[in-house]
């Protein structure tokens, strides 16, 4: 039986104790900028720096968090990123997925069917973000992925940037919203 998204979220939250929940809630913005930011954050949470670091590592290892770190405007630093997609045959999904994920430039790889490109023989079903240190790095990464997979990569450069800040409050399962 497949669990619903809400049931899966409740199951993941159930393994978190009150301190883990407070850490997730508190560190979704306004991270301290100082010589010892983790010590400052830990102090606000009422725990030690070593405990905060260990708990963050545990949350990452358990896949409660998939990433913990700053968000940069990469273009201001000379880099680039694009959303990219591929039409991957189902029979070849595992091989292509592993090959794509092996590239350090790839982030947020996920499966989603799309009829965006009606001129393609198959729908675009693998989507990922490419992030590189230089603008030229995008074309280089695309070429490397195409060579490794034998399939074309369709990059979709950003036309307009939007900033949407979303913070999620972690509550205990069954707690009132």
C-alpha cells in the first residue's frame, strides 16, 4: 500500500524529537554571521555547538534534510545555473539516473512527466538543475552528460528570477496547526 505524502511526512516527523524540530524551525533563515555561527545558533537553541553539529549531520544522514547550507546568487559570483531535462526510456532509467547523479554540477534530480516539448519522440521525464562556476560550464556539463548517457540534454535557461521565501514549521504528528 502506498502512503500518502501527508502520511510519509508524519512518519518522518515522528522520528524527530523536540530539539530536532526546534533546530529545523530556527535555522530556516537569519543564520548568524559571525566567527562561530554554529555556536551562536546553538546558544539561541539552548544546546551546545557540538550537539547542534551532530544533530544537523544526523538529520542529513537520515534524509530528514536533503541539504543544509547557504543560498547564493551564483550569477553574481560569475557562475550559472539552468533547469535541464531529458527524455529517458523507462528501461534505461536506472543507468541514466546514476550517470546524471554522478556529476557534481547536478542538483535536484527528479522524475516528472512533461509534454513541454511536443517535438520530441518521448516526453521529458528527468529534470535537474545544473550549477557551474562559470557560464561556459553549463555547455561543458551538458556535453559531458550527453556523452555519458547517450541522450540529449535540453537546458532551459532562466528568463526571469523570482524570490519565494518558504519556511516550514515542524510540528509533532497530530499537533494542531
